[in-house]
């Protein structure tokens, strides 16, 4: 009887141990789930913060007050920096207000550095970006806007760590901050896009200009070197006259005096008109094609949204944002929509 009681007691102890083990396992799993839940909540919140940070730093939407406020603050700071750089070159003003200029520069560098770092951190939230966060950030670092942001703060940082550098040169170099306006100007972005799209055509045009420069300067050297050795004594000296003549500037500080030289100069002037007109024609043609492509993109989007014959407020807002991005005027938008309605009828 005693043996049977001991066996039952042992079984009960084993059951209690098992139940305790199961309870501990449940608690461990529950703790793990809580930690995982906290981690995902933190990750989701971090992603939202990242997205919001990018929205604030990029040109703001019309209804986004804080984004517009950020744009206004940064644009004002850029404008004040440009004026500060200009005024610092006036010695009498700089000597009188040097301490204020320095404090303003420290403040500007701090703000622009924070802006650059925040853009680098939040650029992963940009639309239509593929790849890992590292790849997206690496691609962003070498983008035009990021390079300008870095150059805007680099001179001041270099001067901070290397005080022996010529500060006048550093101060003048800060005028590059003016290029930060390009992020907020659709026209400048359009110009950059056109120049990049037509880079080969412009390269060919400037190569022709270079050939013309060599030919004209060499010819003028041959016909004027004996008469004006101080002005046309070598081909590099003649290049100054050739450049201002081919670009139709003609300063008048150097000019041919022989009959053959004047005849050659006249031919060079006529040649220069064609040389300058070539890049201008490329630019005009490229802008026309760029505008046509943008109008086509807007028309395709409009066609997609009019499948149900209704454009609601959200779709209209999306079209408005697209038109701002494509740098289309209100007249362009009205013309495109009227043309599409005419085609549909």
C-alpha cells in the first residue's frame, strides 16, 4: 500500500514538473511575441518617420503646411546666404560685422549639414526606387541634388579643419549654395534634363567650335604675326581673338590691321554666327521635344483617369502634382484637356 502511494506521488510530481515546463514555455513564447510585436511596431513607426521626413524636405504639396513651411525656411536661408557671401566681399562691411557673419555661417552650415544627413537617411522613401537601402543611398549620394548639397557645406567644413586655407577663396566658393535653388525650380530642372538628354549633340557642337577655334587662331597667327607680334605672336595668343570673334562678342582690344587679316577676320565672323547658332538650335529643338514628351505623359495620365468618364478630387490633385513635376503651365493643361476631349468626340 505504501509502495502504491509512493508511485502515485511520483506520477503527480512528474505531472507538476511537466505542467510547470509547459507554463514556462508558454511564458517564453509570449515574451518573444511581445518583443517581436514591439520590434515591428518600431520598424513601422520608423518607416513612417522616414517617409514624413522625405516629404518635409522635398518641395511641398499645396495642402501640406509643414512641408511648405520647411521649403520657405530653406529657401530663405539660401537667399540670405547668397546675400551674405556678396556682402562679405566688401571689406568695410565684413570688418564691421565679421562676428555676425561668422555666427550666421556656423548656423547655416549646421542647418545644411542636418538637411544633407536627413536627406541621405530618408531618400529610401523616394518613389519608384528599387534595391536595398544601401544601394538607394549610394545612388542618391551621386545625384545632382546631393552633390550640390555636399558642395554647399564642404568649403566651410574644410576651412573649419584647415584654418590656414585662404578664407576669401572659401567665402567666394560658398556662392555655389545658389544652386540649391534648382531643387525648388521646375524650370531649372527642365533645363538640366534637356542638357543631359542632348549631351552628345552639345558635345559634337562644341567639338566643331574647338576645331574652328584652332583653324581661325592658326590662320590669324600666320597673317598677323609679323605685323603684330605682341598680339598674334603665337597660336595661343591668337586664340583670345579667335574665341571672342567666333562667339560674336568682339571686345575690340585685339584686331587685325592687314588687308589679308581683315579679310580672314570677316570670314571668321561669318563662321562664328553659324557656330553660335548651332548650340542654340539644338537647345530650342530639345526644349520643344522635351515639352512634347511632358504633354504626352500628362495626356496619357488623363486618358487613364478618364476611363470612367469622371475625375474625382484625388485624381485632380494627382494631375496637378504631375503638371508641377512636368513643369506644365495652366494654359498647357487646358489645351491638352480640350484637345483630348475633342479627339474623344
